[in-house]
């Protein structure tokens, strides 16, 4: 490989760089859309890009959200599979913790939002707005501010967010899809079965896997299910153990190949077109007086934090689950705050639930954005504080000769 390309790939593989690119792209989008040139942002985001033979006609923003983000989810699926089989989550009790915490992080926010917004127009489905954690943004904040806490924190947050997003995708399919095209769903299932079989037979040609990946994505899209699910499932179906005489497993090779593309292209472009939320003084004035906004703010910030931390703590106390190595309760609380970064899926649900009320939809989006930013700042402060505590403990052990 060309040395320059190799160095660029290594650079983009680092979590900190990927997180910085994502946050820069999000900041650019916010400044752009709220500037005098904001119309050009929407013009670009809404530009249609069609693939006529497949009858696909999506906007640029939709291509980044449904298409490019599937690559990010593929990498996340590969990492999660590795942790489940040979890593931190291979132990059943440790694997149970992010699953239980994710369920709590969905149920508690939904109940809080439903209780506060009961009776409001759109809240028959709007209770789902605060249930999802934005996996890309949460991991980006962790990479930038949590470098000094144990690496098991990333495994927990990644696992939690993947399970959380799978639940959110199911909710979107149930609440906002009038009908699911079963033929296309069966076609997607056939693609996943073929992927698993090819892995089992140790087939390695891209001529097999690239068509299967693209076809599964298209089939889920046509079935009416969020197509990024194809990325997660293909990642989870990929082999992570090495065979005798094999230098590295297929999952490791694919992760090295796609992680720079995900970090350097897919996720920043997704952030650029997901973060363009118009803000105004009038909207901010309603955030703390309107019941819809309060339902989202309290549901997302308090509900996600308490739901994730509370159910996780209870599961550990009952012996159902086990905390990751090296992480204390205060670390888990900081990670739970990051779980309140709702952003993309929450914005999508707000659009779907409040499609008939533009003013309410804009207010809901502003509430999601403000709460996600607040969770990012609070989570960062807690992680930095916990990082100093871990570093001090490490230094004390080193000085005592234990390390």
C-alpha cells in the first residue's frame, strides 16, 4: 500500500480524529443553516439523487442517513460481534448489562414523555421521540473526552447504543410504517442467510459479499424498514475467529478496510446533513414553557440517564449482570448521561410523529438538539473528571510499584 494512504488510514482509524471530524461537521451545519446562506444548505440537502433502474429517488440528506450511515453500522456490527465472541462481552453476565440498560433507556424516557405530554396532538406516537441514543455522536464525545477511562467503557456504550438503535428501528417500523412488504423482507432475510453461509464455507471473494450487502440494503429499504439495519446484521454475521494458518479473521480485515471510510467520510457527511436545525429566539423561548418541548427534554435527559443507569445498577445488584472491568458506578453514570444524546433518530421520529404540524416539529427538533448538546457537555465534564480520578489511581499504583 502507498505509505501516504496507509498513514491517512491509520490517522482516520483513531477514535479521537473521527469524533473531531463528526463534531466539526455538526458545528458547520448549525452555523450554515442559521446564517444568511441557510437556503443553500437546504437546497443542497434536498437535492434529489435518483437511481432510475432501481426506482430509488432520495435526497442527498437521505442518502447520507440511509446509505452512508449503513457503513458506520457495519463497522459497529463487526466490533460488537468481536466483543460478543472473543472480547469483553463473551461472558454472559457482562453481555446482559448493555442489553438490560438499553431496554431501561427506552422504556423510562417513553413513560416520562408520555406522562408529561399526555393529551397533546401527536403524542400518541410522539412519546417515542426521546427513546433513541445517537450511537455516532455518543461514541464521538466518549473518544474526545473519555480517553483516560478504561477501554471497556467504549465496549459498553457501543453495545448499549446498538441495542438501543435496533429497538428504535423496530419502533419506527411499528409506529410509522403503514405496511411492510413481506416479499422484500424475505429477500433481505435470504441475503443475510447467504452471507452467513458464505462465511461458514470460508468464501472470501468481494464478488459474493458486495452484491449481498447492496441487495440486502435495497430489500430492507423497499420493505419499509430502516436500511441501516443491513449494516448491523452483516457485521454480526461476519466471522471473528481466525482459522489455523490465517493471519486475521474476516471481521478484522473488513474493519481495517471500512473504519477509515466510516470515520473520514460517512459519519462527517451524515453529521453535516443531520445537524441542520434552524434555531430562533422564539423557539428557544418556548423550550421551557411548552409541554411538548418539556416532554422531550425531560424524557431525553432525565429519562435516558435514569433509565440506563438505574436498570443497569439494579441488574448488577440482582446478580443478573456484571459491570465491565475497571468501571465504577460513577463511570457508568457518566456513560448513561452520554446515552441522552438523542439527535438523529430522535429528529427522525419528531418529523414522522409531527408531520402534520410544522411548528410543533420545529419546536421538537430544537428540544432534541438542545438536550443532546446539554448531554454532550454534561457527559464530557463527568468523563473528564472520572479520567482524572483513574489517572491519579494509576499514578499512585505506579509509584507504589504495583505497575
